[in-house]
């Protein structure tokens, strides 16, 4: 069965076409700068050939149509026609409390997803745009929605509730939801297999560290807490997001800078985090280079970034009553050895025996980076959200024919 996975962002559309029988990726790529000047599609074939195709992509439907055209093209395609695609799986950021698992997309599901737009105004509209595009271009193909929030709906109420008037939860569903759920689900499952743990008796802390960052405490395969909340801004310091900040400071800044809610949201989501502290970049690679050159603000930013990760790991060890493993994933977690070393420094007191030499040698590959004697294992496990979406889509679509 061949499954196309789409991840539609506000200005990009990432895609992978899977052959689930062979567990292989037939093609992958992304349309960048949707709705902007200089739009292009970067496409990579199964044999590693890549091509960049420039063209005007004014909105998501044109982008999806562009992708489908490349997949079936004589020169760069890997399928003879769109009939070869058996299903399309979509990443959907926010499902609220309406979806606790992946679902077959119907009009009723779309209606409920549209009701969640207010909770994720930057993410859900482009996610839905991809669904609308496939519905129009391939009306007979089954589509599956895989929700970032679904994995975290196993959190207990005392972990997901905010200490605000209870009627704000009952009226407006204001609570902690958490994100990156598909990544945390995949990585925790793979880590349990890789490390040989009992899935029904395991305590794993997964650290998805990239431009967006979140940590999840996972007990027996279920999320019991995570750092992101009602929106993805809460928790860790990120590339451009502030992470945790006192509400008093927010109100003070809004008053002093004379800005409203919209401008404040932009400030804390787009101009804060590593970019805001360093004034250099949101890209950890550029920050690390600046640190090596002695830039004091870059060093401060890196120390803040690592400290908050370490602090939440400690909190989640307490919440879980111990931990079997700490897993690093995401673009930074998989590739930035210095960040992993800063996080794990002076953690021997809780049972981590960090292998610095092994850590320095790991970049983007599955590897244990603690010593065999370490009571809490530390490992790098590359995430594969697209494969998780494809797997869920396969399961749901296969059930239709039974």
C-alpha cells in the first residue's frame, strides 16, 4: 500500500510517499514559500536524486497539485498515476479534546477540526487547507488525520488543568494540551524497543529539541505530562518562542510598549527565545558558532536553553517516580552534541553516567550515549513523525476493507 503523508504549514508543505509493504520512502520533499515570492519545490527520489523546481505557488491547493504532478511526472516521478496512492495522511496540530486518536477524515471530522481553529490559528488552517486540496483533487481517496495533541490526552486532570476559574475550562476548553505528540509517541515506542524495556513497565522522558521544543513524561507508553500547554509557546525556551514567562512580565511589557494582544503574541512567538536573547539567529548551528567565537549573548542563550531542558527533566523524574531512560530527538536533540552534554552535565546524582566520547561521535543516528553502568539510560533516537502518520493511515484504511 502506498501512502502519501502531508504536513501543511503556514508557508510550506512537506511530503513523503511511503511504500508500506517495503517500508521504504519512494519520494519526499517540500514546497517552500507558499503564498510568497520565490516559491519552489524541492523533490528527492528514492535513489537520492534531488531537484529544485521554481514556480508561483499562491496557495496550498496549488502546492498540493504541484506535488502530485511531480510524483507522477516522467522525469522525477515514482508512480504512473495518482491511482497508485491508496491513502493520504495529514498532520493536524490541534484536535482539542475532540480527538484522542487518529481518525478517518469525514465531513463531521472536518467540522470538528474547524471548531479547533481558534486554539491553533496559525497551524490548523493550513492543515485543513491540505485536506481541502486532496478532497478536491482526489475526491475518492481516503484521508486520515493524525493529531499532535492526541497522544497527550492521557494526562491526568491535575497535570493538564490551569489554576484559573474552572468555568473557563468548561466554557472555552482552556487547559494544557501539549504538542509534538506524534514525535513523542514514535520516539518513546522506538526507544523502548531499542533499549529492551518492558512497554508495560517503563518510565521514559522524551526530549524533542529543535526550533520548537517540548519534553514528555511517558509512563507505560502513555503521556502523563508535557511541557507545552494550551498553545506551543509554553515550556522550554525555543528558537523564537519564549517558553515559560511570568504573566506579570507579559502585562508589564504590554503596558510599557503599548501593544495589544496580537502584537504581544507576535513578540513572544516570533521574536523571543534564542533569537530574542542572542540577537543572532534562531538556528542552533549559528548560535554554537557564535559561542565558539566568544559571543557573550550567544553563550547566555545556550546556557538558558540547556538549563531549562535539564530543569524539566528533573521535574519529570520526580513526576514519574524515577526514570528508565532520557531520549533526545528533533533537529537539535539528534545533532547538537554540545547541547546534550550541557543538559547531562552533573547529573550523576540521579544515576546518569554520561559517555562524553560516545556523545561527541553521534549525529543524527540511533545510539546509546550513556555507559553500560548508567542506571538511567541516555540515548539519541531520530524521530520519524511521517512514518507514524503513514502507519496510522495504513491501520485505519486497511480496516475499511474488512
